[in-house]
C-alpha cells in the first residue's frame, strides 16, 4: 500500500523533463510563482465577471510581477562569465584541485546563484559538486576552489558548469550552461621498490653492462656500497659486512654500486584484448613502477605499446599510461623492439620469441608447464581486494 502511495505523490518523469526544458530554454515557475500565477488568473477572471476596477489593478500588478520574475533570472545569468583554471595532473588516489572563477560583467550586483559543476564519469564517486554564490559585486570576481578524491587513472574531460538562479524576485528559476572545457590527467600509481630482481639482473652477464669510468679499474667486489641487506643463501661471504652484522645480530651483505653504461631497456605493455580489467590496471601500475625503478638504476629505459611505439620522458610516459586502454590493435613479433624487454602480458605465446636478456610479467596462472627458461619472468597473482597494490609491490621485490 505504502509504495503505491509514494509513487502517486512522486512527480511524473514527463513533468520533471518539462520543467528542466523550461529551465534551460526560458524559466520554470517556483512554488510561489505557480501560486501567484494561479491567483492572478483568478483575480482576472473575477474582474471580468464583476467588472470591479480594483480586481483589474490586482491582477495587472500580479501579471507585471510575474513578467519581471520570469525575465530577470536569465538576464542575471547572462552577465556571469565562468572560467576554469588549468588542472594540474595528480596520481591515482590523490585529490585533484578544481578552481572556477566567476566574473560579473554587469553593472549591478548579482545575488543567490547556485553553481553546479558536472564531474566526468569515473573520476570520483560524486556526480557533481554544488556551490552557492551569495553575492558578486559589479565587475568583481568570485573564486570557488574544491577538491575531489580520484578513484583511478585516466584522462577526464571537464565540460561545463551550470548556473541556476531565481533572483531577484524568486518566482521563476532559470538554468544556463557555461562551457568550461579542461582535461584532468590522473597518472597511474607508482609503487616504491627497494629492490626488483626482475630489473636488477638484466644484462648482468652482458658486455654492455659496465662499471662507471671512475671504478672501471677496480674489482666488482671493491666498488662503492649501495646498501646493506640481510644475508641470503648463496651470497659470497666476502661481501658480508661484519661490523654491521655484529651490531644487528644477523648477517648483513653489501650491495655494491654498479652503474649501467648505456644499457637500453624497454617496458612493453601488451594492450591486446583478453585482459581482465583489474589485471590490466595492475599491469599499468607495474609498467609505471618498473619504468621509474629502471630509470633510478641509470638504464636508458623507454615505454612501448602497440599504439604509441617507443616513448621516453617522465611526463610523456605518465600521460600515455594514464590514457592507455585495451585496444584491438594487433601486432607481430617483428613490431617489438630489438632491445631487452620487460614484457607485461596476460598470455605467454610471445615470451619464447622475446629478444635475448628479456624478462616477462604474466597475469596468468603459474601452472603453465611450458619451458620458459630462455626468458625468465614472474607470474603475478592478482588480489582484487588490494586497492593499494601492496601485493603487487611484494611480488615485484621477490627473487626470481
């Protein structure tokens, strides 16, 4: 019984659409405006029937007030200019700051204007942000700054701002849209890695991997110490740092500073269909993380996708990864770069044909029994509940 009553009390959808159409095109009556219109018609009908002059005066004044109330809201909004400031890029999960500047170009003050900023789909849980401008002086500006928490990476386009007012009489309401196009770039998350054997061991036996010129005459065991780490089975005892080991009560091993002399590396992201959406997002995060980790080790690192080819440069790479999606673009093994590759994929049919010295990250079951010894890699176990990618970080830091 009660649900049926609530449906009857609810305004029909066609009526709501009619009022929205009137708001956008001209003006829609508020409750007070509707009541005054009804009373004006009533007084006019009574005056026609009784020929009473005072009823004509009342109905005439009411109609004049309705006319003013219907014209003024659109004129108020016509003299408001809206500009959206440039939106600075942020990483996924960080708040993005939006700034809107409203300028009153008229010769009189503007009061009680409701602002509705329509947010791009997917950038936040909110669909829109609202703000009320109580007063803008003639020729003055009003600044509105707000922030929203981003949900995921992507390139989102802000399109328009809606201005709504019933000022100055409050009888009719008008809504006008102002185009304020501005892109908002949300970079993928870049994880912090203390180590990544997948990258650390690339080119270790290659002649292209060299010691820096300053230490080229020294033995590798006599280089600069980069960090100390716990002893792992198989580490040479000559690298044990005995003083630190005695201090902490456990064996600590020196990791030597080895620089890369022009070693080229390509982070290649497979964008062909077949990905699960969560795994593809994790692969994009891994690509960004491995790119900056390899750059920290002085690799000449580049990013490759089938639609962009080789890319280099922090900002360009982040913008590309922010906008990359699964595409039907097909490519062959000949399209892959000849340099060592870190291949991020959801399938393994190309792993055996990768260039020598390459590695792979596979978002697939680790039960694949195929012989992949030529190009070692890592099978990533995805955790859809881990929104911070801690599982991915720990897997990238594990030994091969």
